């Protein structure tokens, strides 16, 4: 079993049969350095943001840390990932972080012996030795939600300079849409 299935990404694949969703899946499978995905579900007070990214965009490398300095660098970077208020600037509602769930590719080795079966093990090896990905889920609770909510991701691009493009899919109580964010165009508005 792959334990790193991003929840919201699966939701979008399940509820959409649009061309975009198919593209998105292809894109995700392609694991393109510089490109990340954000999936957002917003319904009344509940706002859920999922960030999926090649580790390259976040840490600059995807191999397991080879020394203490690299381990420290990862810890420092993951601290940033665990601070949604410093990554996302939300306007249109007062949102508080409820929960952050970070899945780091750099923790996998601890679980190594859990993998059973040759083929699965091979897949895992391939994944960890060639490409690694982060999956982070942020849960917010928002007061006085209006009919529009804007999320500014400028700090994501600022903190992680290897990040060039973020493909966003969002779902609100009434609408569903998508957009591509860049360093220059870094705000998504949901309605
Ligand atoms: Zn990669």
C-alpha cells in the first residue's frame, strides 16, 4: 500500500472528469521539478489546503540526507512547511490553523523494513532514489466567511525559490475551478 496518497488530490480525481483533472494526473505522475500542486476545498468555515510538491522545489535535493548538516537543513525547511500562516495570506475571512499534517519523503527510511514483497520494495527504492515528494495538508477554520476568499501564496515562492509554478484546483460550496500561480501571479480567489 502506498501510504502517501494525497487526500484532496484523490477527491478531485474522483469528482471531476474534466480534461484538466486528467492533465493534472499526468502532470503529477510526471513529477516536474519547479512545478507543484495545491488542492483547496472550502466550505463555509472549513478551509482545507493541500500542497503537493517535488522535494526539489522545497529542499533543493531529493536524496536522503547524507550528513548532519543536510538533516538540519531539512528540519529547518520543514519548520517553514509546518507554519501555514507564514506561507499563505488569506483575506476575506479570519482563518485559524486547526491542523497541519506534513508527509516528508525524508522519513521513509525508518519505515523501510515494513515493505513486504519484492515488487513493492523495488517501487519504493525507485521512488526514494530518483524522486521524492512532499504532501502537506493544512486545515483552517474561518470566521465570518464571505462569498469570496483570496489566498496569497507569495511567501511560498519566496521561501522556496525552486518553486516556479503551482497548479491550483479548488472547490467551494458552489463552484469548482483551477488556475496556475507563478511568482508574479501568486494569488488565487475562490468564490
Ligand atoms: Zn524529482
